[in-house]
C-alpha cells in the first residue's frame, strides 16, 4: 500500500515547511515546493507536512480517498 502526494504549484507559497519536515518527499524549487517522489509508503510525517502547509497546497490520497491534510 502506498500514498499518492500532490502539491498544487499554483497555491503553494514556498514556505518550505514541507521540505523541512520530509526532504525525501518535498523540495523547494524557487518559490514553490515540488515533489521528489509522488508515491510514498504510509508515513505520519507526510501527513504532518500536509497539515502544516499554510497554503493547504499539499494533498495526500490513499486509494483515491483524501487523507491529508487532516481536519
């Protein structure tokens, strides 16, 4: 089982919180975050990154269901 991670480049403000939390998944490319990989093994830190994004630009899905950011 793996999770799919997406970053909305139009929404991202480049705060870098995601890259600081999980550099194996997120990287800063200029003023926006990009993905190092779009598929990850389940990892609470990936959800933490989605939760902490001030622009809510990160979405994590499992089998098509959105699991992050958490409410």
